[in-house]
C-alpha cells in the first residue's frame, strides 16, 4: 500500500511475528501436496458424478499452485539474503507402497514405475526451472549424501528443491521495508476500540500503546479503510466491530516443531516423509545450523502464547526415526527447543457458499461497516495476499482509486538486498567472505550477519563497543562479544551482543523476548541457552533504555515467563499430556536400567519402577490392570510388549490402544 502511494498505519498487538509468522516450518514451497491431492481427486471415481465441478475445482488448485511458484521465485531471486534453495530427499524403501499414498491405489506403484520421479520433473517445469533440477540418488549415493538415512533399506531416493528462509527475519524485513517507503509501523500497539461514523462505517480506531507494562497510553488513528490481517486471531478482531456474537469463520490448526542437534541431518539436504502415520507431511530440515522437524496438524484455539504439547513432541521424535539409520536413536533429551504455531483456515462469511475452508487466502468485505479482513494463505504467498487484498479494497473506494498506483512489489526487494555505502554491489553470494575479511571477523558470525541483515551487516558491526573486542583464541580473527558463548568454544552461537542495541535502534525491539526469539533465533534453536541469556539481555537493554531496577526486574520476569511458555526444551513437561507416548530410545534406556539381571524381561515390580522413572507413576490398581493388559506371563514382559503398552492410552489411560509411535518394531540393541 505504501509503494502504491497510500498513507498507511500498521499496528501489531505484540511484536512482529510473535504469533504465527515466526513459528512456521521455514519453507517457501510451491505446494506439491496440494497439486497431488488435487490430481488424485480429479481422477478419482467420485469425480465422474460431476466432472465439470471436479475440473473447476482442480483448475482452482492449479491456479493456486502456479501463484505459489511465482511467489517462491520472487522470494528466492529478489531476496537471496533471507532465502536459499534446499534439496529435499524423499526416501523410498519399498517398490510398492501399501496403504497407497493419498489413499489413491495407482500411487502404490509410484516407486516401481518412476511416477514420483516424473512428478518432480513436472514440478520443476511448473516453476519454469527456477529451482535447481530434481534428481535421483541410488541407495549407495544416499548413504554418502545423507548418512543419517537408513541407506541399505532404501530402494532409491528422489530429491527435489524448495526454498527455506528465516521466517521471523523475513517478517521483520517486510515491516522495515514498508516503513522505509513511508508507512507508519508500530508494534506493541493493540486495537482497543473501532470508531464508526453516524452511518455505522468504520473510520478509525482507538489504539493502546502497551510497550511499557507500567504505563499504557491510548491514541486515535483515523482511516478511510481498515484491514484486519490477524491470521488465526481474525475472529477476535471482528468481535470489536461486529459484536461478541459474531459467527466464527477462522478455524485454527496447531503445529508443533522440534529442533534437534546438527548431527541428525546433513547441512545441505533435508528430508520429507509424505505419508506419516497420520497421513500428513513431515519435514526434516537443516535450519540455522541445526535440525528442524515438523509439523503436526491439530485443531486448536488461537493463543499467542500456547504451551508446547508434550504428546506432539513425542510423536515427532518417534515419527522422524522411521527413515533414520538403526544406529541413531533420537532421544527426548536431544530436543533443544520446541514451539507451537497456529495456522488459520478461513471461509468468507459474506460469500454465498460457506461449506469449505480455503487452502488459499480469503479476502472478505463487511457489507455495512466497510472493514475488510484477510486470513488464511501461507508464507510463500504473503506478497500475493497483500496485492489481492489491496486491489479489492481500492476497487471499492473512489477516493483510493484516484490515489493508488499500480502494484510494484514483485520488482521490490526487501531491506538488506540492495546497495549500500559499504556494499555498492548489493547482496552477493560472497558477502560473508567480504565481511569476514573487511572486519577481521569469525566466518560463522560473518555468515550469520550476511544471511540475517544482508548489506546492512556493517551497520550492526558499527554498534560494537571496540573496547570489548579482543583477539580470538586461535589468533586468526578478532573476537566480538557474543550473546551466548557457551561453556566451550564449540557451544557458542554467532549472535553478537551488538545486535541488541541495533535491534533497539533500528528494528523496533521492545522486550528481551523480541531479541532472543525474533531478532536473533536463539530461543528457537536452544531454549535453555535463551533462558540463561535473559539476564544479560536485560542488562544491555536496561542500560540502553534507562530502565530502573524495578523495570529491569519486571522485564526479567516477563521474559522468563514468555520463554518458559512458548518454548519447550530437553526436559519434558508431561503435565496435562493426554498420551503416555515416549521415545523408543528413552523407554529402552529405562528398560535396560530396571532389567538389572539382563534377562530382557520385567516383572510387575520392575514395571512400576519404570513408570515412575518416566514420569507417570501408577497406582496399585492401575498397575495390576496394566500387567493384565500386557498379557504378562510368569516370566515377565519383554521390551516390545512393554513399549507397545507404554504408548497406548484410552479413557482410563489403559483401555484403548493408540498406534505405535514407530510403525515397525524398533531395531534396538542392548548396550554392551
């Protein structure tokens, strides 16, 4: 809107990206799943009853996917400082897959017919070959390129490319770019009340500044048009203008992600399981130097600070082991961080047909108050969503028609990609090398700065207090104070303390959580390290902003509370968990510990001790029932039976069995 010559005010109730936008799977993908499901539905027998409707529905899916390809290309070519191409492996360990993928019987023959390979070539062509070309790896090549895979069991591995990005930084770059082009952009400003004229048309709002918890201020913002872009919180915004009885039209879907150590995944290749035990996609990706696994898809209620469900963490751990080498056992304590993001799935309440929620975005215009809401969509299509929404808003206003110019965002890069005084050539692939040589900087820090700030990296380094710069242990470069050093030289992160002051001055940072979660990504990579760093962040911010002791204590307590709720870590929080589902490796370790005589069997007393150690102590009656459910013999219970029981639950936690966390019996060996 700012680029089209309109006056724009953006208000965000918390920080930019503090809700959904920073908690994604970090992919910029063109929608292969949507395309496959659309084709399956088109060629299913059910479509024969109404072929015209089936073709029209597929055309809608086709157009949506083509839009995704266009937007992905824009992000990858115009904003290379925030994005990169990632090869994603699709392991195929059977020549015939049954049950068939997507419940489509012909797809069962995909591996032996080469259908999947052909699909990815077609996928390349749809994107006009903007991405690197898909290819196939043999079992031997897979063992070399992706040694963590269970290579010997693979028939072959198909590889295709998607984009990945640092979502919170992309979100911030959008806000900063809007501000650079004249928009008034604010965070920690919530909409308190909508203002209407005598005809009931919205003309502005009363906005509250909540950046200082001890001093809330309100002010009025006038507007010719109001757009709600609240994602899963859209219905809460609509209640402010339509009343508390407003019909909800946005369904919230919650997704859990976990971060594992780097050694679970190659640094330059990810993996996807296109048919998990729940029938959904599961990505296994290198991200920011670590391994990202996600996501789940569970119906939920919108909440900016949703606790991470322990059940979903355990599900992800067990699911990602399916294709990994039997020598690798993902343990619960390997989870360095975990978070829960909420995605919106919306329908238009003012449309004639309300029967289905859109996989694409929805733009809806209220017929009387003039307010428009935008919801749904995905990260890949953020720009397209904005263009579509604004086109429709302008078309409904004669005043805006006269003022608004054409959309030019497809030709506009985000901040950090363009030329600066220090980097007149703009962003280029060797910018990190140029930074490390010019500033005598460790290369991991230079890479981080180049991939986060692009050509503004030098501005960050100018914020460094030169008196704190020392020589490195190796003597090869200068040591700039880091946000979290760790106890050893290998456990630090590339984030600099100077980034705190830069974020305050130039990136709207208000709280320590803004720094730890969204300006840097420390909380997303290592929740324990982030919590340990809170006091130092508060100290630096307090010195910069003039906080007194009371304010510093408040900010410290608030940051610790937010990080504790938003991020899980190596220690499970099983309070309120619906399942007794634990990682096979963790249960095996307890089993081996209790099985002191090495018989490979547990008796009733051993089972009780194991349950206590895993955090779910059993009452005596419950223990008796458990032993009965296991069908225990006088000799005791072996590990496979014990694991099956542990990962089963029902109304009493003992009756109805759920699926095993791993579909195949775990290949576990007793330690020597």
